[in-house]
């Protein structure tokens, strides 16, 4: 699973000979990124918590391998990466979900696990990847932008929103010449968003169509296109890339 130096044009076949590991690759942004990797000639390895979704994704994408586990289990995550049969070119982690719990309802143990678990996940991937990702390859994590605007219920998510760019920059120095970058997404129309919003989903979509400068809702394909650009452009490391359709520029 070794790769070659990539071009930066994003044309079909630009990832030929390269392998991308998608942690959280059975749905949403991870699945769409896997689709675009395959469309651009690359191979994929997929992991997910949900075995049924992973089987469906594997039937579609014909990955080199799959694994079912919870990425919050950092020992299992490190072991999985360490046991990859050869070097890979990129590892992308989309696993995890935001916390929107008001302070009065917050379970402090769960809050600590939410915050510390996300940090530990990134540290585990970085530590395990040093001997598995080729020089110039990418560790790519997905965070968010919503926590930049304080609001009730956003304490944990806001803290993570501030912490992840700093962690990304530091890891980029520690694991160089492997590159490390962060995608900070606003609302993305994924199954996770649907599960979080329930009956309010369509109203949220309509609000975003009316208010976002781009005039439409950001989808998984938008995030996947950004992910591929970061993988292909070997000059990018230690940075955070916002993708929210201008959501930060307008009132919620």
C-alpha cells in the first residue's frame, strides 16, 4: 500500500497508486471522501463503528480492507493503524460528534470524555501513523466552526473548536515530514446532522439556503473535494481549512 508523489490538479486518476485510510468511512463525509478517492484512482481502507453500514460501503467501494471498532477506543485505533500491511499515503478521521448540552444538564464525566476523547483520538492517530504514513502524506482531521460563536450549550464544543487547530499545528511539527491538517466544517447535510436535528432538519436546511452567501447547503461532496485537495497539495501542513458556505459571516 505504498504510494507515489501526487499531482495537485485533482484530475481523475490524480490519486492513482495511493491508499487512503478513512476512520469513520461508512457514512457522511468519510464515505463521500472514499467515493472521490476511488473516482480519482486511489485505494481505500475503511473503518466504522456500525458493521452494517460498513458492509454496504465495502460492497460499493471494494476497499483493500475494513475494520469495525469505535475510534474512541484509542488503544484499538493505534493497534489498527500499526497493523496496516505496509505504508499508506493518507489517513482521514471523521469519527466523532459535537456536544450541544447546556451547562445545567451537563454530566461532567461525559463532558471530560467528549473533550479528552477527541484530543486523545488525534494524538493516537498521529503517534501510530509515524511509521505507517509516507513522507509527504497526510493526517487529516475534521472539526467544526460552530463553537467559535459562544452560545448556551456550546461550552464543550467551543473548547474543542479552539483546541483542535492548536493541536493540529503542533502535531504537524512532531510527525513531519508527514503533513497534518484540520478541516473545520460548519453545518454539513449528513446522516449525523439528520439524527441530531430530527424533525427540525428541513427547517434548518431552508434557513441556510436563505442566509448563506453561497445560497445552498454544504454537503459531504464539498468536504470531500476539500479533503482531496489537501491530500494532493504537498505544501499544506499545520493549517485549519474552514468550509461552511459563509455560515460564520451571518447570524445563525
